């Protein structure tokens, strides 16, 4: 079968023919992948930017951690019927030589992530612990199922930020995670959501289709000037970051209210220089969010089930897996918002 694999510590991916995974063992299922998204993390690993060296001991591997499909085969002790449509949680834990799904009593010290430190979904089939396969509602098709993972990451960050009814929220970064942050902040009751980016017209277009009119292009003027102009001089209640660019955090602090919360969800290749005196005097709260809990996936799937078409504008490109490298370049050059590959 064709797979997109990271084989060496350097720029690029390879489209290779590899054997299909073995039949699932006890507690495992084989998933026939129907849709898999290209994530910002995938692009960083493709470019081999700083922060992805942790992948080296696990290379070569098949990438892809945002995916959905159908149960194709099941091992002993698995109750999921063949043909069940599922989204796949990418977190694995390996102890005593066996993989366990999140929450399994066998969890050991080593945490793996499908597509980054274990084989993932840029392939026709993948064999996983059955607990990682979460059944999709009937109203949620495979390409929307592939959005569950990034939306859950965003929902987790909104929970960490404690967004409340009527809050004004500033999202830094208009990509998929930023779009998810905006959607989940709105679902949490935010009264207004502003999204900032730099010269990112295709993604701003997506945000407008999703119903977010307050798109701030910091290529035009400084962030603080534009935010305060939009809010009538009032600071925002919560800042949610998804840029991976440390200066965006310090740029946003001047518009955050006293004792307000800033959640960092991006992966950063450089350190943060923080103006501590102002930070302390304003009693700002800097928090981090990474990944998502299993319970958050259930909340996200319920939102998708209620209004599936409300999320579909996030997907701008659909390509066969054979054109996956083209999809990576579209994502890398920010010519696409979300590329879904169809194995």
C-alpha cells in the first residue's frame, strides 16, 4: 500500500509502497483510512524545524495523526463491529512492550503519538488499540471525522483558558487550530472572537465563512492598535495562541485585561522573552495546553453532529493520497487552509 513516510531527520517526506499492517491482535482493530488531514505539526515535521528531533528514534514511520475511517478487522475481545465508522485518537502509551489506549490500566512511562512517534494515518490501513477508535455519529462523515482531532485540541485549550459566557477572546493564528479555537470559544459562550494573523488571506476567508468578521491582519498595523480599535479601547478577557511564534505572545499581553488568561497552544522552536515586571503587575496568567482528553472528543463530536455543515468550510482542499506531497506544499506555502487526503 502507498504511505507517506518520514524516513530521515531532514526536510521532506517520501511516498513509498509498504506492506499492509498485520492482522489485529487481541484488543486491536485495523482501520481502513478514509480521510486524513495535514496538520501544522505535520508541516513542521516535513520542514524539519526545531522541536521535532524527538521523532528521530522512531524513524522511519508513516505520518498522519488526524484521521477517520472504518473498522476493517478486529482482534479478540473487541466489541466494535466490522464497518464501524470511527475517528482515531492518536495518543498511545507503551509499557511492557504493548500499546495501550489512553486510560488503559497498562499505561507505562512512554507516550507515543500516531503519525509522529508511531505509524499513523497517511496510508490505506493502520492497526491500532481498539480504545483509540471512537465511533462517529451518523451525521459526521469521514472528512469531518478527520477534523475531530484538531478541534479537540482547540476545545482543550478553550477549557484551559476558562472562556466564559460573554467573554471577548483574541485568537492568535488563523490556521486550523486557530479556526478551531474561534469555533470552540464561540461554543463556550464567548460574546466576541477576534482572530489575528499575518498576510493570511485564504485562512481569513475561511474564518469569514465560519462566521468570524473580526479578522486582524498585523501586516497592516500593530496588533494592539487594531485590537483596541475594534473593542473601543477595552482589553480582551482571554488570549488563545496558535502561531508557534513567541513574539505574538508578548505582542498580545498589552491588550489582555488585568488577571486575564493567555493560553499557549502552539509548538515553538524558540524561547519566549517575557516582560516580567508588566506581567506581574498585571497579574496575567500564562497557561499551556497540549493535545486533548478523551472526554473532550465526545464533546467535539456532539458539536459536529449538531451542525456538521457549520464546520465544513474549514476544509479547502481534497486530494488523493498519491498527491499528498502536493498537499504538503499547499499547506506549507499557506495556499490552503486545511488539506484532506483521501487514501
